[in-house]
């Protein structure tokens, strides 16, 4: 019998707006080989630069005015703002995205400049707020790659495909040339890793982005780059949860690259190579992660007998050494969907029954919960594991919110999340995160707080609800942008919550302590949510592969079976379940921060004022 252990426990321990006339005008200039000057920048008609110039034009119509003037602590400028005003949202998003991009676009901070592969994060100086080079976290996982690929995919999508309210923001998210450069380095690293370790089947263990040194540790920035390699503790195993995120991050990217393949040979070659990476995962996923005929179970961790055999042709090479399975309806669901919809089931004559059994098993671990909503109405939401915001990652990358019952339940969940903080007088929202100074948490090292959430909405015991993190707002931003941005800015207003690299990792309720670090999980999740997530891109990819209907059916059927009866039980005989599902609550906005301290609050970071430009490790001209 498989042991019941959460994937979150396992992970914690594993240490534009341009209209058609503008576009046609620019293409005409290039076809006529006319050299012009646009806003002081030469309009070059070389292959692959047309869209870059269009994006530069779009960028001129919106500016991160505060951040570009050296003000990285801009949250107070939005206190009292009307968050339902689209112009306020746009101005805030421009500043927030530019601030956050100083982490996720910067080689040597968030990814290795040689391999192009992500690094988990980097520490900050507690006085200045600047990045400290020798605190680079020289390890990473598939989940961080998923975020990097998803942000790049959203930023590179054709402007006409993006929602109108996002078109002017996309050029601020990632420069096209920088994005293509990192994609080329990254895909080369993945191809080389797959050639050396074919048993991983195109997926990733926790890995060292510069390689392993003679001591068996991840190489530092000052050591010669060789090639990416598994971390010592993951030399023959890989996690399912993180790799589901990676698979759909790759799918979003492939969709965008293929749409733009006709623009240049560079886009076309990248589309071909990244599609090769995705196809490799499709060919291997069932052999690696399905527990076997009749089980209906998906391995949380796949252990490999021999790392040199090909996962796609060696179905017996992977096994479940730890005995843990993924049956959650949170992040772990992504690898299940990838396996079900896009995996190769040729060795299973009764494949459809095997897949159906997976979902029957999963449905037994999805629980409804009643919550007192406005006007004494009982709201139904999905019970959380810890009810950490981290658990909603699947809605960030995939089109779950296009399914009405899922949108209803998850919006109710965000109502409960922000209402809890508002009622308790908390100065922010709660999610699994690295611990602030002076806080000992639940992981082996005590430095990572997994069990953070809302006890009344959780299956498992909560460690504390007084460690808060700005990225706790990302699922709120997805379902209600006004409320989500208001809560995010509310947290940025706390002492030392804004740094030269954007938002801080975490802080304590009293404002006395912060976690002096920036990481992918606590930054890129929010940036991706601000860009609308990658669900539309994944939806388009699945539609092209003829599996979108299958996705909707699988998810809707599971949620309907569990939650329709629960919703019906809260209604009178005259009320309609369908009508109730269409009703979405208005999320409450935060009250002004309350800091009840006898001790004086610590000063803000010296290099994050609004009257000077950035200096030091991340200085800008």
C-alpha cells in the first residue's frame, strides 16, 4: 500500500497595444528597405528584429516611472489608490514587473550565464538590500525552469494574441533578444543532459546548473562550467510534481515559438529544438511515473535503476522506491494531466481504463468545505492541504479558470484567503516560503516553512500564520486583479519588503524580520500572475493537439462529482446550482497595515529609496 505523504512535504525536504495599421506600416518600411529612426532607435529590418521593434514601440506608451527613476520602494505611492481603475493597475504593474524582472532576467542572479539554467535564488545584504554574490543558491529544479519558460513564453507571444490589457506590459516582462539567447543556452543544456542521462527521459531531477565538482557538490560561479548534472541526493531519481510544471511550461513555449517560426530561422530552429524536448517527455512520462497496470497511481518520485538507459524504451527501469504517490488536486495534478493527455500508453492495452482509474483515485482525495460568505451565504470551496497559496500553482500555468465550476471554487477560496487575513488583522497573505530571521519552521533545516496556511481550511496542521509573503497574492491576482494587486502592494508597504530586486521573500507579521533572499518561487509566480498566467497559451497548445476537450472533461467531471452535491446542499429547493456557480464573490481589499511594536521598526534597505539610483552589485546606468 502506498504511503500517504504530500508532494509538498517531499519538495520542502529536497532542498500591446498596437493595431493592425501600425504593424502593416512597419512591415511596409522593411519591405521597402527604408531606413528610419523611431523614437531615437534605428528600425532595423534584419531577420527576426521586426517584432522586437514593434515591442519597443509598444513599450514607449507605458513606463515604469518610479523604478526607472531609481525608486524601488514605490508601494507607498499607491496607498489609497483606486485599485479598480485600469490606469492605476497599469501604472502599478509596469513598475512591479520591471522591478521583478531585475531578478528573473538577470544572468548570475536567477540563472547561470553559461548553461542558461535557473538557480534557486540569491541572498541579500540586510543593510543595503543588494544581492550578495557569494550567497547564490547554485541548485535548482524543474519547477523553477517551468516558471522561467512560462514567463518567456508569455512575453514572446504575438502581441495580437495577448489580452488587450496586457499588450503594453509584455515588452516590460522580457527583452526578446535576451529571451532567445537564454532559450538557446537552456535547450543546449537540456539536450546534453538527456544525451548523458537518457533514463531521465527529458525530465529533470534537482540539479546543479554549472555541474558537479570533485567533492560532489554543485559548482559555484567561480568554478569552470562543464554541464548541468543531478544533485548528489537526486543522482538516480526525479520528482513528478515539478516535472508536470516543466512539461506544461515547455508546451506553452513551444506554442509561441511555433507561431513565430515564420519570422526568422532563429525562431524556427528554437521551435524545432524545444518541440524535441517536449516530445521526449511525452515519450517517457508513462514509463517513468505510472505505477503499473491496474494501480491507478502516479509516482511522486521515480527512482531509476540505471541512468544510462533510455526511459522511452525501458519501461521497467523506473520504480517507486519511496512508495509515495500523487493523488492531490493541487500542483501534483499537472504531471497526471500530462501523462493522461499527451503520454505514450502503447504498452497498456486498456489504457483508457488505466487513465480513468487514476482520476477515480484522485477524486477520493478532493474535499469540499463550507465557508461563511457575505450576507450569511455558505460558500463552497476546495479544502487545502495547508491552504498555502503555493497549492494553486496549477491555475497559474493551465486553463483551469476557463472551467466555470473551478473558477467558482477557486474564487471562493481566494475570498476565504484574503478574508482570513483581513479579519485577523494580518499584514499580508500566507504561503510556503523560506523563513524570516529568527523563525524556525518545520523542515529538517528549519529554514523553509512548508506548513504555512489557514488551519480551518487545511487538511494538515499549520506551523504558524504569522509568516507572510508577497507571492501569497498570486492566486488572488489571477481571479480578481484589483484585490490581488491591492494585497500585493499592501505587503510591499511593510518594512524592507521592497528591494533593488523587487519583492522580498517573506516577513513577519510585526515587521521586525525578513527572509533576506529572493527566489524563483516567491517572485516569478507573482510576475507570471500579473501577466495573466500561461493558461491561454497551454489551452491553445492543447487545442492544437486535440486534447483540450479531454482536459476540460477530466477536470470538470472530477470537480462536478465532488462539489455539485456540496453546492446543492447549501441551496433552497428554488435555487439553481448552475446559477450559483456563475456567481463570484467580490474580494475584500486590505485595511492599512497595522504594526503593534514596542521596539522600533528596522530601517528600510539603504539602496531602495526613491531619491537615488541603484548602486552596487546590480547598479544600472
